[in-house]
């Protein structure tokens, strides 16, 4: 004789559903609640923690290891410039540059030789009694003397002809305008003493 199974009552069905819901909720809660310090480096895959998942101001200097950041981690201008380093060695010479344009031609003044002379008698030759005279050679009013010298009309080296002195002649503005010279003659014959001035025209 076959035994028939009884159908569960509505009350039994409701009670079973309530039990399943209660058990399921507890299991989900247990799955979402993790023990403290249970998630570490090994549980995080690379790139799992992105910038949007980090709360603003959550990472501060206390959470960053000392000397762990690089210059490239900072935006331009955030790091102050360091002190100036020592000067490095000079580099190799570069190629020679091209020649520049020629400048304007300068104006070169003219130089004129001015001279004055005086005849000095020679007396008795080589008796140590010299006859002397002086003469000055001046430049023109628009010229300035830049050098001077003396000479004699006789070129014989054996004659006792000599220059006693040669001094510059100055104007009121202390500019050199010529030279004054004096000569001595003990050659026994008259000779012409000459004073030269090199005069420059600006």
C-alpha cells in the first residue's frame, strides 16, 4: 500500500522562507566584515588602489617614508632651487665666427716737420772755449708738437759740435707748441745749429 506525502501548509512555507532569509543575511554580513589587519600587500593586486579611491588629504607626511619621493613626483616650481654648484671646466672652443662689417674709416692727421736755425762761430778749434747760441722752432697755431730734435749743417764727426739742451715750448694751456734748443761750437769754423719740431695737425 503506497503512502501519500502531505503537502506543507502555508504557515510552514512562510517559516522556511524566513529562516533562509535570516541565514542568508548573516552569511553576507560575515563575508563583508573582514578582520582587522587581514588585508595586506599580498591581497592587493597591482593598480588596485587608484587615485579616486583615496580620500582627500588621507595621505600626509606621517604616512610617507622619509626620502621615498623623487623630484619627478613634484610639480614644476614646488621644490626650491638648491645652492649654486661649483663652476665646471671650460668647454672646447667653438668655431670661429664670421668677420664683422668694417667700421668707418678714421681720420688721420698730418705731421709736418718745422725747423729754425742759427749760425754759431767756431772760434779757436778745440780750445774748450765754446761759442753758444739758442733758437726755437714753433708749430703753426693749429698744430701741436709731438717730438723734436737738433742737428748741424756740418756732418763731419770730428768737429766739436754739440747740443747743450732741448726743451719743449708750452702755450698758456700747457700744450707743447714747439722746442727750444741751444748748441755749442768749438770746431774752429762757423756751423749752423738747427732745431726741429714734429708738428701734428688733428
